[in-house]
C-alpha cells in the first residue's frame, strides 16, 4: 500500500471512531446548576380574630318594642358583639303564674352564655305577689310586700349570674304619671338596694335621661336621625315613641360598651329590620298582666 493510500485509510478510521463516540450516551449524569440560597424570611402568623362578646337583653314591653329593637341593632352592628334578646310585654317578677322570669332567665343565659345581661323589669310589678300556681301571697301595700319583692329580685339576679358575667340593671325611666310614679318609687328603691349590693352588677340610673334640669319628666329631646326635638313617650306616658326608643337606646349603648371594655364600633342609626311603629308598640297594662 502506498503512503498516500495509508494516510487516507487512517483518516477514515479516525473519523468513524469519533462519530461512533459522539452517538453513544454519556455514562455520567450532568448535575444541575447550583443556585445561590436566599435567606429564609419568617412569615408571622395572622393574628387570631378577637372573640366576640355576647350581650343578652331581658325585659318587658320596653325591651319587646322600639327601645329593645334599637339597642339590639346598635349592639349587633359592633364588630365585637353578638346580641340576643328575650322579652315579654306585661310581665315582671310579681306574677310567675303568667310568665316566670326566674325560669326563662335561667334558660336564656344557659342557651346564650352571655358576657353581659341587660335587664329592665318592674313596671308591671305594682300588684300582689303571686306564686307560680297563681295564688296571691302578699297584697300590694302590705308591709311585707317590700321584703317579698326584694327576695324575688335577689333570686332572679342570682339565677342569671355566673362567674365573669356582668348584669346591667336599667332603672325604670321616669314617666311623669304621678300615681304610677308612687308605685315605681318603691319598686326602683328595692331594685337599687339589691343591685348595688352585688359586685357583679351595675345599676344604671336613667333619671338624667328623662328629666329636665328641674327634675320634671322630659317630654321632648333631640334624637339622632330627626331634625327637631322629638316626643319621647306615647300617649300612655309610659311606652316610648319610635324616636323615644332610639333616644333611650343611644343612652344605654355606651354604658354597655363601657362594661365590656370596648370602644364604639361602626355607628348604626338605620331603622332596624321590621322597625317599630306606634301601632307595634303594644300598650301593656302597667300594673297587671
């Protein structure tokens, strides 16, 4: 073989070997490029939502109608409050045969486990005290009536109390009805004695809300949502007008927040769903069911 032919043969063999090597897969695994590690940033957990506080409203026709409806609406509009309400017109502590607040109060606090209970009762209690089966035990005006009624207030407040729970007892508002006020004076005094003696209860004096500088019953007052001073009472002198219910609720609302230790939330002045009208504010007999 000539020298030229030999060189050509060696060149072809070299090219064939290189092509065969290129067609075979690599025996090793190619590592991925290593990226620089970023510093870890700790993400703080989202704060747990603050628990809502529960307020329970209990009472007679004043809670059943405009005042109770507006107060519940205002409290429920607060982001930290859940408000429940139980009311029955023409009721009190004198006639458990008609409506037993001792039993109902216990049922309501067990069901709702409130942090605060707001109570207004007594406008219908100026009568003989009866047992649960309807037997009259002490007549109105009897010297023993006061002690019997005081005991009922004590039993009721004890029944709705619990560790950590506060009771706000609203004093019966001044009515301007002279003979009725004579009855209410005794009832208010007995309630005040019981409530102020309790460490877990607050007695809210409502007289400044409904009397003028001379101590006379306030007939009209400025009410938020109305352009001029509005009449607060219906013709019976006891129950509130629509404006009067809103007025009273606006006075009690901040007192409830104070007991709960909360700041005012979103202001709510709109009429509650199914809001009260004069026709809906039943005129309960003030002294008998």
